[in-house]
């Protein structure tokens, strides 16, 4: 098949295309060639994806201060410096522990109106009041068992779901 060599895979009618090998670093090629193809968990499922590391939203160029006011100010997620080689691209990152929300600049920006991240929160009513005070929309949706939830938009129109568990939370 095509694999790392690139081109269309044989035997599948050319349905899949893989990047040519010259686009991969030597480190990636070495990892792929030396690691087993699959690890199987106790239930018999292939273990590849473990969890989400971060969520990235797109934003228009030059609006980092708007992102800081919303994500840092209203939502209360501290800004974290981007690595210098990525900072030159613009955008801004917000992180606290495992919560990581990154905003990347997209020249031909279009807001994500349906696709969204769902963030777990504490004290959803107070956050809803803060959102309204900041001029952000607050929209209730159909109930979801075990949660209170609302939707809002960041300053760029990206949809964000905010969820608060109802009752005891399993740890």
C-alpha cells in the first residue's frame, strides 16, 4: 500500500491519500518504523487516542486583546505564553491544569457556529450573569441528563457550550 511512501494505497480503489514520506521528519519516520502498529486494551480495543490535549478555535488576525478579555477576563482562564516559534503566527493560548484553550489566527476566518467545545464549569448562573454583563449571548438548550448547560459565543462568533453537573460528581 501507500503508507509512508505516499500516493494512493493499492487495493482500495485509490480512496485514501497519504502525504509523501518527504513531508515527515526523520524522527516521525523512525517512530513509525520501530513501534508496534497497535496496542490492544483489556476489552480488545485498539488504544491510540487517550484524551484531548487542547481545543483550538480560530480567530481573525489582530484580535488577541479581544480574546484576552473574553477567555482570560470573563471565563477566567489564565493566559500562557505560546512557544516563540508559534507566537510569530499570532493567536493566544489560555491554560489552567488540564484545561487548554488555544486560539489560532486564520486569515480567511469563519466562526465555528455548530462545532464547539463543551467546558465544565462551577456556578453556571454566576458565569451566565458575567457573560451577559460582558455583552455575550447566553442561550439555553434542550436539557441534558445530569447537567445544566448554556451556549455562548466568544467575541469572534465561535460557539462554546458551558456545562455544570447537577448533583454529586463522580470522581
